[in-house]
C-alpha cells in the first residue's frame, strides 16, 4: 500500500518507519524544510529507542521517503495518516486544532481515487466530522472516508509498542474504510487485535484511556504520601495492589507526577470537553490540580534537604519527562527545575539524551554537565528526576567524591536505599 503520513514528530516518524518495515511504501510529509532535508540525508530528528536502525534500513531500501510537497505524499495514496500536534491552547487548555485543520485543507485537492484519511493525532470528539466537511468543501468530488486511528505508542517504547500493539482502535463509519485499515495492518495477522467502533467512540477512547492512567498515577502518588506518614512502604503496597487483576501492576510507580506530550494535554482537553458538554468530571479535574501541585511539592522536598543553605547548589540528574526519550515537553523534571530556580537554587543538570531539547526550553538558566558526576560536582543536594538506566547503575562512590554534601533526593526510587546509605549518602526516596 502507498501510505502518506503528515507530520514527522514523535508519532508520525515511528509510525512511518514501522509501516515501511511492514512492507508499505511510505511518504512522510512535513512543513519544516530543515527537518525534511535532515531526514532525507539520513539524520534522524528525534531519539526513540530502536528507531534509528529501522529508519536507516528503510530509507536505504527506498521504503520510506520524505517531502514538503503535500501532492507527492497524498496523490495515489491508499491511506493518508494525519499525525500532527494538537498542543493545548495557552488559556483554555483545549486542544489547538490549527494543524489538523491545515492538514485537512491542504491534502484535500490532491486526493485521487478512493482514499482513507486517518486521524492518528489525539483530537476532540467530533473532529472526524470536521475533517470530513473540510475536505468535502475543498474537493467536492473526492472519493474518501475519514477514520479515527488513535495512537497508543509510549514515548521511549514507541518502536516496541508499534510492533507489539495491545490493541488497534479503529473508528470507521463504512465497511469500505474498515477494509483499507485491515489491509494496512494485515502483516500483523491476529497480533493487531483490532477493535472497530464508531468514529466518535474511537476519539473518546484515547482521551478516556490517558485520563484513567493519569488518575492512577495521581492515586499512587497520594498513597506514597500516606505511606511516608504511616510507616508503610509504597513499593510493597503497590506490589500487593498490582496482584489484583482488576487493578494491575502498571502505572503504580510513585514519582514527581505525570508529564510528557500526552497526559497533561489530554487530561486538560478531556476536562475542557466535559465542561463544554455540561458534564462534571471531578476526578479528572482533581487529578490535574494535584499533579500541578506535586511538582511544587517535589521542588520543596529537594530544597528541604538543603535546609539552611542560601542559594543551594542542586545537581539534577534527568531532564526528559521519562527515560528512553529526549522529549522535555511538560516534563516534571523541567517544571521542578523551574521551581528550584525561582526559589533561588543554582541548578547544574545532566541528561543522557535530552540536553539539546532542554536548552531550547530554558537556555542558560541552568548549567549543563557532561555526565552525572559532573552534575553533582560541589552539589549540596543531588536530585534524581528522570528514571534513566544510566542513573540506576551510577557509581555511588564516584558520586560521593563529587558532591559537597552527601544528600540524594531520589524522586524516581531508582537507587537501592541501603546501597546509597552504605556509600555515605543521606538518601531520601518517595513513599517509604
């Protein structure tokens, strides 16, 4: 099949590479010439574990191409996938649809033959109807269907998740469209676990899923607070809870709060849609508020470890919102760093992959280190903010030699507390 993909970000690029690996002919379209030229030249534009090898393989084989020309990517395509951003509106926090609308209008004149247009971006309920009307207005004679094809790729695990989907949700209103999507995923066989639903149901599923997971994270964070006061161990509590199949063990890791490009944006968008429809969603509203408050609480927890020190030096390990990605969008680490700076701290930070993206956000407001020990040099407190494997295996003796004061605040619980204390650190984790 010929597949056009509009957008080459954290969704579009892994999806494009994955579909090329399945044997489809993929053309990725992006409006940024510099990005397209880099991709054409074999320079991957984002970090995602396992992506680079497949990217080079399929680029060399001619299975994936890159262009700024909408016509080149859309003409004669069997399916066109819209994978552009839907960032939150700065005031209302609703999903900003300008990129979706632009894509719909720009692709419309180039539809030839029957084409399925698939919204893979996370979009408000009813977007499929809007896109369908826009295309029809631009090209009244086009033969097409619009489907909802939400992505469920976890950043840091996008390649793994693409090839090992736990489900493929398809919101399609015609059998003809269903057949095209079935053909797209046919190389997976039964592994795709496809569920066909109404288009509006599909659009809702993505928001409902992310909101539920965000609430689960907020819940275990509050349980961690309880455990700290009651003398319980949140790891033991979470393990016991997770053994209940009705609950499950995933997303029961306490930490500094959720972040990234999905959970903050999607919970806010869900709350906005609920208000628009006159539906009270107290659980989601509370989750949003408590997650915002948690970042500040975690910054204050770090500063409390440096009590009595004016302008304390904080060695920060991790800036990405999670391990395995260079994405700093809505990163709890970045928000905590900002709060530390506002409160007079001097921050020296290191991240294995996210330094360039962090610099774009905060510039020279912080110091950038060459490695973990360099970040900890002369620090009053070392704060672990991202769960990179590099930090799990850190040389505690070398770290101890680098710091001014042997204090660690581990907001990801990735170190063994006993080993850290044996190395001479005042170790403080979460929930125990």
